[in-house]
């Protein structure tokens, strides 16, 4: 099929790339020890990128019949006559030897019986329900696994093909005391089926809900603040856009022209590693077939560089960093992160708290998608626990935290020696000197 | 499109091992997007995707299977998978399914088919808007203009004999402007969208959207940091309805109510100020959340959720309606064939009242005027919601003063609804993509100019004098 795309393109004298993605998914949601929703899915699709005299055309199709593919290629070539020519549009060259990653595929996902997968979800629910009598509702306990194969070929002779799988469990629950209800959530995603641990997930979600009960409101203040790893990974979504070469080149990043400069606290180290051992986002090549690698982004607070795909790298006159990403076969590749990691520091999370006389320990943020990656401004809802005399005291909700990411990164004054992964992002516990908290 | 005999056969197979209900949803979606950034037509994307989702329900539990393989054998295989996935189905198979075409209650017209406008003409409009925005000021650093249209052809058939065919056109226009001064960068975003054809461009020209977004981003360069703390909030009609969507819309979706996950399990009770009436209406012509049939083949309708402060109804899909033994309100929606339908909003709004917008501002001594809202989020379990203020102004002594930036508002749904003390006689819409359970669906929200007695503003400018006064008062 992919060959067909290239043959038509060659006949028409244009450069072409075929991206074929096959995806299989299983999701089991359990409620009261019954399978409430079982979803099985299979999806296949082809994305076609054409470059004709520097002009870009793109189409996709889920119909892989001969005539549908021919139509899609012709449409992509047709579209290319309307886009603005750009000398930096090019397809990657043929790549030699992609790295071999032995951990991408765990056959156990295919060999075990579906009942065992159902049991994983049931276990999470059962443990959570019986953990504490204040856990009133387990909203959902879910097992999910995904397997995908990706094939990329282009008219430069590039050929890349690999498959991977992973699975995980998720739980949402509600604790209630004196008529007031609070949520708890936890997840675990793993490359190895037998590393998935329902006890840990159930306990974490339960504790998250229980610690939020009987929350108070507080007055507005400027306080030293601690971000749990999960909260920090949400902020990393904003950072990811600021170090994206596409945003940088278009004047949409506060980090533009700051390579080699201090952009964060000297204890802050940020890397993106497409080959990370057991990483959920690890893959031998990126979404246009360029070999994956590890990229240092911020080292000891100094900005080392940005993440590039082939187009943005051409524009900058350097090599792609292997960060072309696509969410599906339906779009062109853009710049994206892989395993995006803040490196752990040397202090225990506990000591980060015990140093604070009065502060705020943040356990939840709301409306993170409203933060602005271009201006760096964020103002989001938050909940957490007050720190007094070095101890976690009472829970707080209904407040906001606000600031600008530039100040945020400079204000980091301690980093924990813990690290937690949430999908492709991971972070230790982080402490800020001061943060604006909006309350009563 | 598949013929009815094939669909019937698939439903029969899906129910072979028992089950109370089976459904097949077939979708063919064509998408066209033109995207201009960096002063050039950077991307044109087009694509076509076909797929089907088969659902079997037994005793409230669901098996859902989807596939891109729309051949008869492919679909029958998926039906078998769905049937096998049902654990402990014990009801007898339903037989003699007789598919009857369901008639719509109304139509949503498309005056200008997007296919009839050439790519060149769309590009001309886009480039004109790009040029206009760039000429407004030297501080404009980046301009993004996009037109997207999509066509979804649907076929839905279920074991209750419902058969629906539908075609939905949707158009969306976007202008995003970045302006900068020294190290400060601000953005302005404007969008318009509807279930309609390119006549949308007559109502909202791309140039006008671009100009508005450009002025907003420039305006925000001059803005002062927003205050932090509680204060009265006036929301202009033009700000749209993100607040109502988050503060009560989600909590009135029947699945959340039935699971005990909503603070609004209070049907018949007073939950809002008597000036407040909240309505969800899929039948409004050309709005972004409109539809003739929902994604389960139920006819779209207008549902009064809160009437004069009293909670009157929830939004139901088929499954939750069965559970409450009521009729679906036509709110069963899904992002695509890859998702099972769940209760979702369509076009949700607070109905206009009798106050005059100007007088609401004039009667506010100190507060925040919200002229444009961005995204939001709600925790339906405790009712806390947030939404972004993308254009805000401080009100002092009834007069609109300077613009402020960086403010999110946080409040609690049930409390905020009782604190709406003014409702004006105007109305304004905003469009969005609403996310729930990993599914995004297009919605519109609207409201008149309203005032909420107090919400917490999440700015960075903390007024320490004010804090002290507040503390004393509390003692």
C-alpha cells in the first residue's frame, strides 16, 4: 500500500511520504465487580505527505482500497499547488540502522486471558472500596492496553517499521464525610503487563481523596509552594510548547533567542529522551522516520537548545533532533516531546516540606489548558494542603495560583530525589520560593 | 452507506448471545482545513475516514467495538466480538428487528456548500485577513488564520427499530494573534463556528475576527496584572457561556447525577436565584452545538434544565434515560465512531432577563468586568469550577477602568448560581470543544450580561490593605 503511494508520486515527479498506522485497543471499565463497558477497537489509516517544488500537500484516508489511495495521493498533489512554497520543506534522508529497543513489546498482553485483565480492574475497585469507609463511590476502575504498528516510507528511500504496546490501570473515586465529597485519582501505565500494580494505584487514589476532605478556604497570599510530581507534569505541558522550535521560529515562545542563557534555577535540569529504557514514549524513530535520541534542553538552568523536526531543523540550519510527532495518521508531523523529564535533585520530598514555616503543598490544579504557553501567563484553580511549621496540616480548596512561567522556573529553590512517570512526562517534587495564591 | 438488510443482520448477530439492546453507528467524515501562519499558506489538510461502532447493552452494561472495516464480513466479525464481550448475558435474543426511518422534527439548513467554494477563494479571504491584522500595528508578531469545514454522513440503526440517516456540515473560523513589546508577549483569539455552510463567512468575516483578535492582543499588552481575591463579577453577554457550561451544565448530565458524582442531585429543588433559567437546545439554527438527531438517533430538542431557579430536568442519553425510566432528551453524543455515546450538552444558555446591561455595570461599585472568557473546567463532585478571563476590565464606582490580564475565576457552582443577582435582556454566544471522558464534542454556550455577587479572582496583584480589612470584618 505504502509502495503504491511512492510509485504514483514518482510517476508524477514529486517527493512523497506514506505514514501507515495500525492501532488496536482494549478498554475494560468495571463497576460493582461487573464489566460495565468493554471496548475493543481496531483502526488503520494512511497519511500522505507530498512536496512539490517546495509546496506541501497532505491528505489522509482510512480506506485502503486501491482507488481510495490513488484518489488520496492525487488530492495531496492537487493541494500542494495552493500552499506557499518553502525551501525548508523536505523529507528526511534514508536513515541507517535504527537503535534496537528490546522493551517495546510485551507478548504477555496477547497471551493472557481477557479475564485476567478484567480482574486487574476488579482488584483496583475492590481494594479501593474496602480501604476506608469514607470511600463512597468508585466512579470508574479501568484497565486499558494499546498496540500499534507504524510504517514510514518516503521517496528518499527511507524505510522505518516497528511495533509497540503498553497497558495500564486508572481509577477515579469519591470520598465523603459530613455530606462533602472529594475526588481521588491515580493511574499506572507500563510497558510490562506484570509490572502493573492494582494495590499501589488503589491506595494512591484513596489517599488522594481522603487527604482532601474537610478542606478550608484561605485568604490570598504569597507563599512558598511545593508541587507534587503529577502537578509539575501538567506545567511541563506549557514548557513543552516553549521549547518547541516551531513556536520559537514563529515568535511564539518566550525562550526565543535565549539559547545559552539562564532561563531557570541553577538546580533545574530538563531532558527529552526518545530512547529512555522502558519509557512509554520510547520508539526507535520519530513520526517522519528520523532516529530517536536523547536531547538535553535545560542544564543547570541554562537553555541548551530546542526540539526540532526536519522542517524546523532545515530552517535553523541544523539536524532534526528526532522530535517529529503526530497524534494519528490524520495530520502532518509537528514538533513534540517524547519522554520528557525533569531530573531528580538530592533532597527527600519530606525535607522540602520540613524547611517551610508557612507554605502551600499543591495536589490539584484545574483549568491547566487555559494557561497561555505563548505569554507564559498562568492562572489556574488549585487545591492542596497548608504547610505550617514544617508539617502538612489542613486541606485547602477553591483557590487559584497565578504567575508567569519565566518567574516560575527561576523561583525553583529545591528539587526532590523522587521521580514519578505520568505517561511520557516525569518529574520529581518541586519547591518554589514564592507563588501568588488567590483566595478569599 | 449500508443497506438496511445488512444493518439488521448485524444487529441480529450482535444480540445472538442475548442483551437488551444493540446499535450500529456508521460514520463517513470528510475534513478540509486551510491554515495560514508566518505570512503564508502553511498547511492544507484534507482527509476521509470511515468507520463503524457496534454497541450491545445488557442489564446496563455495555460492549463497544469499532472498526474501519465496513465490509459486511468485517462488520459481522465486529458484531460477533461485541456479542462475545458481554459477560453473563442471559436475556433471550431479540428477533424480528424492523427498522423504521425516523423523521426529524426540524432541519438545519446549509445555504452555501463548502465544496462549492474553490480553495483559491478561501485562500484569498484568509490572506486578506492576515494582511489586515499585520497592518494594524508593528507590535503584531504572529498571525494565524484558519478555515476548517467538515462533513459527517451518519447512519444509525438499533434493535428498537430506530433507523436514522443524517448529514452534518460544520464550519469553523479561527484568528489567533500574537503581539509583543520587549519581553512581554500577549495573544488574542477569536473564533466562530456553526452547523451550517460557508454562509457563516457572511455573518462573521475572517477580517473582522482577525481585527478583533489583533486589538485584543494589543490591548492586553497595556493591561495591568489582575487582582487576587473575592469580588463582584459582571459578565458581558459577548463573553459567551463558559461559566454556565462549567458551573452547572456538566453537573446536570444524567450519568454524573446517577453515579452520585454531581452536586445537582436535587430535582425540583431551588438551586439558583429566581432570575436564572438554564436551557439546553440542540435545535437552534446554525449554532456550533446544534443537530437534528443526536448520535443515538434521538431527535434533537430543547430541554429546560433550571426554570426560575428550580431544577426541572437533566440531560439524558438512551442508557441513563432507561435507568431513570424517562425518555432520552436527545443528548446522547459521541466524538466519533470510536466512542460510545454519553450525555452531553448541545447549545446551553442562561435565558435573557429584564435588566439593562449598562445599568448592571453602573450599579457595581467595585468589581471585574469579563468581556471574553476562555476555557474552563469543573470538578462535578464538589462543584468547584474555574474559567479563564481572556479579556477583563476593572470596574470602579460603576465605571469601566483599565484592562487586566492573567485572571482565572474560581467559584463553586451551586453557590455561584444563587449569587447571580442581575440578568440582562441581551444574549451572546461562544463556541468550544467540550471534553468529557476523553471525548471532545462541539458545543455552543450563551448567556446575557449577568452579575455574580462574588467569585474569587486569581490574579497576581494582591491587595494587602484589603486583606487586613477583610480579616477584621470576619472577627
